[in-house]
C-alpha cells in the first residue's frame, strides 16, 4: 500500500486484489483472509478492507457465503501484460503511401476560426440527435460548393453527409441494385468493402480511355462504381466517347456511383465536370475531404437520386446516427467563407511542384519505369517491364525504410497484376522525393 500515492487506499487494495485474481496469483476458490485479519496485516482500517471486498464481490471477482467466508471466484485469465498495448506503426524515413494530402499543411488556424464562428451562430438544438444525414447549413454549403466547382446538380435535400467515401460506399451497398461492377484495377479498399457486405464485384477492365464501357454493357451489372475524373489507381481520365457511352448505359435502368475522390487537383487544365451533372437521376456522386484536408476528419458526402435518398438516410441513421456536428460546423464555415478554396489554391501549387520533382527524379533514376495517367491527383502510378521482380524490389526498399505500395492489391487477382508501384507525393518534400527515388533505384539495381 503506497500511502504517498494520490490513489485512495481502498482503490489500491481493490486494484491489487483484482490483478492477483486475473493473473492467477490468487487461485479460484482460494479462501480470502477475514477483513479483520487483512486490515491488521496491512495496517489499515477494517472499513477500508470491507469496502474493497464489497467492490470486488459486486464485480464478480469474489463471492461470499455465510459460514464459508469470502472466496476467489473463477474469472478469465488476463493477458501476459496488464498494461494496455498499442500498435506502433512502422517508422519510415520516406513514405510514398498514396491517398494522403500534406498533413502538415492542414489549415489549423482557418479551421479553428471557422469552428469558433460556427459555434457562435449555431443553435443549441444542433448538438442533440439531429438529422443523421447532416446539418442543413452543412448540406447547403456542400451543395453550393459542388454546384460551383464540379457542375453537380446538388439539392441539399438529396445530400447525405457521411464519414468519408469509404462509409459512403458501405452505405450504398445496402441500398443499390446488384450485381455491382468496379474498375480493374480499382481502389482495393472499395473492393474489400463490397466483399465485406456480401457483394462480389464484377471486374471491368481499364485502358488508356478509362473504363471499358462495352465490357460493362456485356456484363449483368446493375450498378457500376467508377472514378471517371482521375481513375484510381492508373490516373487515366474517362474519354469523351466513353463518358457518353457510360451515361447511355446508365439510362438503361442502371446506376453509376461516381467516386470523385481527388478531382480538385488537375494541373494541366480545368478538371472534367462530374458525370452527375449530366444525369443526376442515374448517378450517385461521392466526395470527401480526405485528399484536400485530412483523412482523419472523416468528412464525406453523397448526392443521391431521388429514389435513394430515403434508404441511404436510413442506412446512415442505423450506422452511427450521424457524423460529428463540430466538424460539420467548421467545414461549412470554411466553405462559405472561401477559406477552403484558398487552401486548395495553395495546395495545387505545392502539389504540382512535388509532382514535377517526382517525374524528374523518376526520369533520372528509374528510366525503366513508365508513368501512367494524366497531370492530376496526389499520386503517380508507375509500371515496370514485364517480368520485373516487383516483390523483391518492395522488400529491398522496405529494408531501406522507404514505404511504397505495389499495384497488385488493386487487382481482383493480384497474381495477374503487372509489376508496378503507386507513389504518393503530397505528404513529402521535394528533397524527400528525390532521396526516395534514388533509394528505389538502388533497390532496383541488379534485379
């Protein structure tokens, strides 16, 4: 018993006995000393021991029987260490992981300012169990932004705010018609989400013009999940002819889920407008702040055709009763104040510089790698000659504490994937990018 500790003595005693029972030092059915004897041994009051025994009896660690005293109850064994364990992420010197923006450039001051302004204006009722599809002010701000920047037909009543694009896909799997088709290669996490929800996606190939709509039409898919503005992961843009064909397919009583995951970043020209703006009754538009602010915010949105509004709202309500009100308040004020647009303009300039640095480094140190896609997004996909031992290269570069992601998991059958890497550059400095590519070159030497 530590009498200098700020923890009360009765709690110290209860904690010590509980730990002894969990670890087996006090065996099941072992008889405990009487409260009077234990109090004398420890030099504490009997009342303190009675209180500790009573607490442990209430929790099921001890049981008392008249005439038989207090005995240890049988409880499950504790793990080897009673201390909480936390998974420590692998520490990389250079991290080319795709999908992340520049986390150090998160606009903290603008976010705090927007949150303060929003809190000063919001009604207290907003902090209760509000509409699970999002605050009206937040949905209105998102609608205005999407109309202005992406040409989306965005009625706030058709918008459901959610916890990122991943939750949007998960919610939609419960509401859309199946079978569901997705791009091959495609974003591996969305494939896993579909499979987790009992849907085996139909793989539709990608070429230099984007999704092969003829192959989609030959399948029996009722819904297609696609990334037309900047295909994930290859980076190609759906051609005009394919866009027309895809919309014609959708008008034949089919549905498109348009994942517009990083359309804010197009560096050579204005981004292509959203498909949803042409056929709002046949397209679900999905977006998020994961590539623009931070994935940890978990802010996303869906713009839904009329017949999906009610079922998706219900799915969201049953999933978590609604997203964080605080984040909705801050984000809506950033949108309406122009702070979000200013942040994006700054990040476009920064990412373009980093992308150019990566291209120059690849050309200088990995000339055998072919860069795919257009000048957009926050990652590059590179392919190597057929037969290149990409797995060995990844193993070598990991030993050098450089993180890369192979292209293989983006295929439904990774064994059929061509050798390639997906290189995220948004969260790296120019010097880190050059150093990382030089290490890639070292890892590729002799393969």
